[in-house]
């Protein structure tokens, strides 16, 4: 996809042939190239995706909900964090409970 956009793919449980894998959307975006992603997925809460890019921003995304209360395949922007001086090069959610997100930039800031 073009710079600053994320493509995500819907994978079925069994990948018998290439027809089962297709690009779902190119909806997550930054103003410049995206350099890192991390996904928090716990049984007790909805997934949360963090994206970091050359625009020096960390963005937090959550799946949007359909009117019936189910989750569809779209992501909505929850928060934009402008905390870095250089482009964001790494992101990681805590594996203990997923409540802590650590990010770093190319200038060595964490």
C-alpha cells in the first residue's frame, strides 16, 4: 500500500489455497511511512493496535463495533501520542497485562 497506510488481511483457520486470504482494508494511516506495529489481544478486553511512524506519532486503534454489538473489520482511531523527536522505530505492549505500551524513536528516546 502507499506510504503511511496499513493493509490488514483476514486469515481463515485453514489456509488450503490462496483464495482464503485477501486484503480486508487499507484504513490505518499516518502522514508519513509506518515503521512499526504491535497488537494487544487479551481475553478480557478488545484488541488494541499501536502504530508508529516517521511522522513521530504513536497511534492507538480499536476495532469498531457494529450496531448489533459485534466487531466488524474496521479500526477506529482512539488516541494520537506526540511524544517523540525522531521517527518511531519500535513499539511493544507489556506481555503481563497489556496496559503498558513502550515506544522508542531513532534518536534513542524511550
